[in-house]
C-alpha cells in the first residue's frame, strides 16, 4: 500500500534550508542524518541524480570522520538508487 508522501518539492526545499542552517553549527552527525533523509526524498521524487550526489556527500563525510556505519548505510542506499530499487515505504504512524 502506497501512502501519500505529500509535497516532495516542498520537502526538498525544507531540507535545503535545514542544511543551510546546519552549516555554521558544524554538527556533522546531524548533517549526515539530514542528508540521508534529503536523499530519500529526492529518490521518492524521482530525482535520482540529486539523491546520488547527496549519498556521495554522506560517504565522503562519513569516511573523513571515521563513521563506518553511516558510510555503509549511504553505500547501500546508493546501490539501491543505482539499481532502480523502489524506496522503502514510510513507517506507519
């Protein structure tokens, strides 16, 4: 069953703004989390190139900071996008 995902373009704009606000804070783990959610939103909106670019950014950040779990998650998500696998459905409330 597909749930209504809402306005994905508005969500993308909110994620861009969130990243702008995070930049001066240097909260890298929060940035990685936001980037991952943003990549999933881009993927759901059919913006696969944007999703891949965001996932690549996560991989670079995670590698630089020694966060292998975050790198592993981003690599798995990148492979899903590359292979055209469908997005995971949103969690039920």
